C-alpha cells in the first residue's frame, strides 16, 4: 500500500472532524482579510475632503470584527483538531494492543523491542503535528493568499502580479529541494530505527558485556549506528540549508515590501490605482509569503507523517494467529505430535517429528544446540503454526481450538522471565486477574517466594523496578507462581534452573516440583541430571527424533542419549 493510502487509512477515524476544522479555518482565513479590505476603505476615506467620520467608524468596527471573528474561528478549528488528535492516538494505540494480542508470540522474537516501541509510541506521536495543526494551518495558508489575490484582482490585476512577483522563484527553490525526498526520508527513518534498536540492545546487555570486559566492542554497534545516522543526516541537510536560506530571502518582508512599495508608487503615479489600493497591495504582498510559509514545513511534516503512518499500517497488517471458524473443545489433556514439520523463511528445521505426551506425564526434549527442542516446544502454545503435520490436544488439532481456550489449557515458564512494570500482585495474577489475595499468596508460597514479598515495605503492592529489584532466581519464582495460579493442565517448561545461581536453584526446583504435579509437562532440558525421572525422554538431532524412552532405557541402548549422558557425567566429575 502507498504512503498516501496508508496515511488516509490511519487517520480515517477522525477524517470528518478534520474536514470540519478545515472549513472553519478557511472561513477564519477569509475573515482575516477583512482588516486589509477595511484599510483600503479607511485610507481612501481619510484622504477624502471632507473626512466622512461615519464611514471611518463603520470601517473601524468591521476591521475589529474581522480580527475577532478570525481568532474565534481559528481557535475553534484548532480545538477540534487537538481533540481529534487525542482521540486518534487513543484509537491507534488500542488497535495496536488489541492486534498485537492476536499476533503469534513467535513474531515478537523476530522483531526488536526498539523498532516496535518506535512504531507504537514515536510513530503515533509523529502524527500529532499533521492532525492537530497541519490541516488547519495549511488550509489557512492556502485560503489566505488565494483570497488576497482574488481581492487584488478585483482592485487591479497588475497589483495581484506585483504581490506575487517573487513567489515563482520561491516555489522553484523548494521544488529543487524536494527531489528524491521521499526516498531520503525512508532511509533516514530506517537509520533511526537501527539506531534505536542498537541503543536498546546495548543498554539491555550492558551488565553482561561489562562483566566480560566487552563493553568497547558492544559499544561499537551503537557507535556505528549513530555515526551512520549523523553522517546521512548531515549529507542531506547541509546543501538544503543554503537553498532554504535563499528561498526565505526571496519571500522575506523587506524584499517583498520593497518591490511592492516601488511598484505601487509607480502604479499610483500612472493613475492606475488609488493610494489606498497601493497600500493594500503593499500589506497583502507582505502577508502572502508569510501565509504560504507553513506550506514548506507542511511538506516535510507530511513526508514524516506518511512514513510513520506506513509503519503503523504495516504493524496493524501483521497476520494474526488464525482463529478457527468452528472451535472445538479437547476431550483430555494428552498431547500428540503427528509428523510435525516447521520451516523458518523456507528453511525446514523440523522433519516429521512424532511422539505422544500422556496426560499427567513429564516428557523431556533433549538434544544438541540447534536440534529443534525450543522450536518444537513453542509450537504447542502456537508461538508459530506448523508448516506440516499437526499437534493435537485431547484429540483436537490445536489450530481448531480457540486461542483464548488454548492459553487456558497450555501454560509456559521460560528461562527469559518477563515481569511487567506493575505490582507483584498484578504480575502473579497476569493469567488470572480475578484471583483473590489469598489465592495469589498461596501460589507464591508454593513457589517459595511469599516470604521475600511480605518482607518488602509494600508487600504485594511493591512495583517491580521501582520498589524492588528482583534477582533472576526471584523473578523466576514469580513466573512459577504465575503459572501455578493460572493452573493450566498442560505446561511447557524451558528448564528454569539452567542459569540460576546455586542459592536460588534449590528453591526453584522445589517450586517446580509443585508446579508439574498432575500436569502434562513438556520440558526443554539443558542439563540431563534434571530430567532423569521424566516419564519419557525424546532425543532430537537435526530436527528429527532419533531416540525415545526413559532414562534407564536410553542408557541401556547405548545410543546418542548415552553418549550425551557420559559427556555430562564427565563434565560434572
């Protein structure tokens, strides 16, 4: 979709209000010409002998009335557009939140938080100038000179030509600057997005890179992105500044006024126009360039807004997780992978994987890095959809289960714990907002984190990141409490103790033992010692199942699992 169509689609909810504001702005601009018309009449009245005092009084009232009317209409127009801007921002952000809630969870892993934040916050903010100001100001900027020129044509067509003598040169200068600007703005936005992503990634990982003495190298990516942005921006702006300065000089009040005064004096001497009409020409000649100046800025704002609208539109067009037309309810909590295939960008990483997780059992996925363990596990809660085969829960294809129902059936605890910037209570109750305080506390007791929370000055009302900064092990136990409270019968568990400190590991293991009891559990195993008691171990290699059995059975066959175990025991020794 083109930038223009994207912009029209994005601002459609407030298009009617903007049109109303433009009508008021146009009327206000025309009312603003009344003082200039009045000055012609006033000049001629004051030069007449004798002076018609009644006429002077009437003209003075009309001048003041025009100014008051213009101010009232413009104020009303801007009020309408500012209200429209606030409403549009609310609509867009709500639409984004609602839409992102339907997007497959795997999409977020492929899109940086910096780029997403720029679209959801910065790009929506970038529409403010366009919606709240530009429509009104551009309308006034167009109507004012057109109305002024129409009035000058009525007085004398030569006055109209004199008033716009420098405008063609001004337009030519801006047309030259506009060459290729859309492509430049697009590249500038891309560079800015890379800069934002580099900054977010650098700040997020600063503790790790400093601990390993790699801060200088990690900083290089941000420095390169910043240098790329500034160099590109400088190369574009520097030549523009000189042209813009020349264009501004052509329509500056001294230059335009000098031309209008000289030409007007000559016209009066030739008897073509009256002194009052010449005065009107001088005043309107100075007003016209000032009135159209916002058009130049509007063009730049329009380009930026179009690019922002395009990114917003693209975000809202991200394919949502397909919902079944006729949802089905599973008859149990067993999980079956049937010849599952999955491909990333055309590259297949799972090749016909099949196995069954019996209700209430623990199945562990093991294998070397890149064997497909994480991909296979995240397909169950539909982080992505399979590209071949199917996954069934209780005899029903997960694609035929309503997504809301699926997330009531399948929970997950991942190594990369994400806590929201709210209270601990809200974080624990994320999957079950209606939970009572006692239910939340019971879940935290089971997760071995209740005592730590109650020791805080504000207890469960403590805000994460403000009142308390939790360690990795503590945050992991909060996520386990969250899963306990959600009470899903099926659980995907990315081994939570893989990177835990020794002090936290025992508490996390105790919490996990409570969590997995009675549930159908699929564990992504990183350390073999933690899954020796699993009901079933599925060994993966290069996206295929190579062995299946219990720990004892797999050791007996002396295959790949046995070799992995021997290597693990050797490292442990």
